[in-house]
């Protein structure tokens, strides 16, 4: 390597060192480059599930996730890297733990993005020193390092977005679209949600490059020519979208049926411009730069050249008008995270601004007034919810930058305008990463990813011949980490945490059955300690460090004990003990839970029994009282209690009647939160229910707290933990019940699963029907199953209000259940079409069918 090349390599090496240093300094030095909740429960475990299923089936295009959430369309989880090239590389590394791999991938993706961004600035004629400093600004911006170990889908597409900017330059300079197309394709596969904003940024940049070329050539822009050239520019992007259809089409179909949330917003409100200061500065959930970005956008309005003015005006409109944030969020809500793809674009504008300042192309007042206006805008936009507490920091930033500008202008220190913002972001990074309290402790990480658990689950599933579920249960933090954790493809769980989901199953848990909700996020559907639900969902095994009542200890492995319960329903069974949905809907709590262990529910069933009369022998209502003599925080009111406390109040719930044997205590009450800005939690026998703050984006709406906990013989009181807050408990209802007779007659024939054939989107097995009845499953209902009995297609229906069922005639029958992800076939066809179109474009270009555009070759 000659001296000149080595000199050019030094900035890349230094940027690499800075990237590794800040990743270590902000997070890695604490032990793990990962975070609590989303990273540990979604971004590191779902890619592992994709890899396991590929090893199990050999299918690159899976359709069904039978192991998670009772069994779901796998495209409900596509957001977490189903076809991401970053994740696909791990398929070649079966010996590497996926969570370790995702940590390394986060750092490498970040490094690649920074280096490609630096290269892009150099190619655009920005000086090496300024390109280097702007790349540091890009690295230290709010979202880049933060989301590389938190919600990695927010930033892991950045290498391909930066590569796409290089591809757009190549398109205009050499009329070659290959790099542009492939980069957009890889960006979509990596993070389809954020690729929309990325493509929007590329379109703006394309218009900028087009108008720049026309203006430098002294040519006028004609409407027809603009439309024609615009279509040619969009064609590679549309080709990339077509190539990605195998992901986009089935994902869109899944989102259409299983995505809720968001807030209703009037169109008029969406069109009224805002002053979204924190959409641009100091937050990992926005662009996350300093106030210099605002100053640059304002200054751009004074530029003489049309193409430069256009770019700044377009950015201001996109950032200020809520409609764009709303549309980029898919019409669900207005959240600033969708603006993160504009980060490299704004950094580029900062670099060009600093070049102009260095060349003294901006007069003193044209440069000073934007700094003054920035201070005014920061003050005007101070009321911004949770970020308003950072107003002081932002104002200091804006005032310091005004002083820096004066120093720059009078003392000729051209570096001060970029070095000070870098310093601000570095200081902000120290505060952000330390105060976020989302980093995983190394001991906790080792505990939840312990390979010994995998070994134990593999042994258990190998020995188990039936069709049952196996779950892990522990502390709230452990349950959060294990929401989607699958150790092998024979393990099935009922928990799920995904932004998209089977709506029938979600409704069943949150509205029909009323499973306890321990998390503030309604999407986090945890393992439950409700013994009725455990029996219904076939949870035969539970691994835990804590004692699990109702289960027998099978064996102990280190700190973890394997618990087993033979008295649970299999995932699929045959019965003729049916009641209609109408009869079920008439049942109140707790009959609405117990009924599922005595009857199956069908739509077209004629009732021959009154389910409540049958269940009466299993249930008796009892009184209950919350004692107040030990604390002043609890006040008795009409029909309930008022709790006002700054800490948890641990008391005993007194039950009027003692349990005669091992029974179940059912408790239900309504909770009214008077301090809606805070969450409220209540524990009964260690089982947690939470009502999230009303402002939470995934508000759980859990205003009816429901519990079912095991009682020992003679027990007359239960531990009750009343969380901090100001709230009322009203209409407290308590019942004691049992399930002694429930399962003896309900399961008349167990589904015998064929493990060798049950994989991917297929469930195969046989049953012996002693009577005409129904095959009842605890697999969530979906309209895209195919059910065959003895090789013949049969109609299936929704049973138990949310699950898959089918009429089953008497006799022995072979059953095959196959799931077909909607849109996958069409997606494959469109992807092949896109690949053919790409091949045609490349061939056309190779033959020089395009007219050369050398006249557009410009670098500055």
C-alpha cells in the first residue's frame, strides 16, 4: 500500500476505533450489548426461532410459527428479521448463540453505516476532515448506538440506506442502477417498516440531484421531461419493491388482520404545522441531532440555488407537518421514530452547510439570524410532553451554538461549528445510555440464555409422546425475556410479544378469558399463573426457580426445577361435550373460565344442558375483606376501597370461608386510576395485574383485574400487594372453586401427534373418536388453514370462541392441519418478476441501450 492510499485509509480506521469505543463506553463496558424487554424478548430470540425452523424444515420461506402464541402466521413476526440479510448470515453459523450473534451484528452494522456514510460524503466532494467529523456526528446521534442494542430494526437498515445514497449518485453519474436497486432491496428485507422512510429520503435526494444537474447545465426543467426522467429514476426502486414482494405481500396481509392500536387523529390536525423540536434533537426516538440541524434547515432557505432551497424546504415540511409522520407510521399514530431514515440526509445538509461557511458563501447576518431563530423556535416548541424536561439542555445548546458562530466568524475557527455539536452529543450519550436503565446485567443475560435449559428441554420433549406445551415461569423480568423464547422445535408456548398477532387469540386473552396482565404493554402477553388457562392451553411442563402450585416436581437441574401436571388438556383432542357460543356468552366470571374445562364451545351447537347449573357444584361465592388497621393508605368507601400510597402496601386478603381442600380462589374487581399518568399494579398471591398509564402508546386497558390462584386446604387469607398510586378498587368479587370433575369426561380421545411429520406449517396425527364430536384445538383460529381428515378436505370452524376446531366422526382417523400464509404465493411470483426486471435492466444497461448521462457527472 502506497503512502497516499494509507493516508486515505486512516480516517476509516479512526472511525472504526471511535465506533467500537463508544459502543463499549456507552453500553458494552457494563457486560452485554443488549437491552431489557424488546432486545432480549424479540430482537434476539425471534431470529433464533427463524433459524431453528430453517434447520428443522429446510424451508427458506416459512409460513407458520406453531411454537409461539399458541400457533401464529409467521409473518406476524416478519418485522424482526425474517428475511433480513443480517439474520440470514447466521444460518451459516449454527454453533454461535443467536443473542451473541445479534450483539456482534449490531456493532458491525453500525460500523458499516458510519464508514459508508463517510464514503458518501467524500464522493459528494466534502473535504476529508469535514466528512470525518460529520460521520462522528452521525455516529453519536441519538438513535444510532442506542438502537443498535435496543430496538435494532430502527437502525440496522442504515448500511443499506447509505449504500443506496451512493447508488443514486452512481445512477446520475453513470446511469447504472444496479447498486441503487440492490441497496434498496436489502434495506427493505432488513427493515421493511423503516424502508418506507428510507425510500422517501432517496426520492428527495434523487430530485435534488436531478435539479442540481439541470441547474449546473443551465437547462430548464420541463414537466414532461421531469415526469419521464422521474419514472426512470423510480423504476429501480419499484424493481426492488417487487423483488421484496415475497416478504412485503404476506406481511401486509398479516398486518391487515392482526395489527391494532394507534390514535384517531382529525385530518385538519394532521395538516397544521408544528414546531417538533424533539423530532429533530436529543432523542433516540427521533433524528437525534443537535440544534445545529434546525439552524441548517433555516439557513437553507437563504441559499441562492433552487435545488438547495428545494431540499431544505422539503425537509422542513416533512418534519413540521404531522401528516407525514402519520402516513409513515402506517396511519396508526404520530411517532417520531419514522423520521430516523432522514438522519443521514440531514447530516449531509450539515456537511454542505459547513462547507459553505468555510468558503464564506454565507454572509454574517444570513448566518447569524438562523441561530437566533433556532433559539426562538426551541422556546416556542418547549411543550412537548415527556421531552419538555430537556428544554434547558436544548436552550443551552442553541445559545452555545450562537456563541460558536460568532467565534467562527470573527476568529476563523472553522472547526468549532462541528466539534461542539459532537461534544454535545457525546455528553448526551453518557446521560442517555446511563439513565435509560435498559441495559441487561451480565448475570441476568447468562441466566436467561443458559444452554443447560436448552439441554433439559430437548430431553423432556424427546421423552414426551403427547402434544402439550412447555413454558418457563419466573420473575416479571424473566417472563418478559422469555415471551418468545423457544429452545427447540418440539417446545410450544402460549405467550407472545409482537407488534402484529392473531387477533382472535389476543381478544380471547384480554377480553374473553381475562388472563392477568402483568405488563403495561398490551402486546406483551405473558405466561400465566391461572391454573384454568394452563389446563386449557395444555401447559404440561413448567420450568422455574420458584415453586409452581398445582404442579408436581419432576426433577431439579441446577437452580431450575421441572414441574409437571398430567391433568391438563392436550393441544388437540376429541369431545362431544359441547355448548353453544350463546350459552357461553351468558356465563359470568368465574363460570366463564371453568366452562372451558367441562365443555367445548361451538357456533352451530344445539344446547342440551345449562352449563351454569352443571358448574354450580364446582363454585361457591365467598366474601372477602381488605384489612385497614395496619395502614392509613387504605380507606373503605362505598362498594370498595380507596388506596393512596407512595409505596406498595402488603396486606392479607381475608376470605370468609376456608378452603376445604386444594382449591382455586377466583378474584375480580374494577380498578379506577385517579393518577392516569402513572401505572398501577396489584399482586394477589404473587400474581401481578397492571393498568398502564393512559398516555402509554400500547395502553393495556386492563381496568378489570382478574385472578385465579391456588389455595391450600384450610387457607383463609392470601397475600395482597397494593401498588403505589391513587386509585379505587370497586365491586370486589371472590369465589372458591375446583376442577376435580372437569377433565375426566371432556377429553374423550387425545390427538396422537406424528412428530416426524409435524414441522413448519404442518401438524399431522391421528385420533380415535368413540362418538361423533369435535376435534378441539388450542391453536388460534385463522381463515387460512387447510384441514384434511383421512386425506379429504373438510370445513373447519372457530371453537372455544378463538380456536381451530372441526367436526370429527366416530372411528379412527388420520388428521392433517396445514397453514398457508396468505399472500406468500403471490409474493413469490412478484419477486421472480422483480428479479427478471432487474436482469432486464442490467442487460439493457450492459448493451448501452440507455443514453449516456456523462453531462450529469459532477461531484460538488
